[in-house]
């Protein structure tokens, strides 16, 4: 992939949405909630005011309405500012 986020932005691959409930009921695409976690694939260089603390490979949580969804080569990604990321999963 040839995407390099600029400034304090990060590129995230969202985790897959749940396909079934615990009882085995299949959830249609229209009823699935957007995943709120994913893996950081690339990070920008930061800004003079904000140093980048995230790095590629980090598993993160982000807000429901954070970032911009983009589709490249049939895959969906999120681009958002580092400040929109809520937490890093250990």
C-alpha cells in the first residue's frame, strides 16, 4: 500500500464487524454496528505542536464518528487525527 498520512493523521484498518450474535442469529449488513477498534497501518510525521505517539501495528479504540472512511483496492480504511484515537489496546 502506498499511503502515507500527513501531519498528525493515522491510517487504520477497522476490525471486522460481528457476523452473528451469541445465539447464532445472522446479522444483516444494514444492522451491523461499525467496529470501534482497528490496527494502525501507517502514521504521519506529527506536527511541531504534537509528537506522534502511535506507531504502525498498534491496536486502537476510536470514537464512533471519528475520522473519514476511505476505500482503496476494495478494502475499507479509516484516516483520522491521532487525537481522535481514544486508547491503545495492550
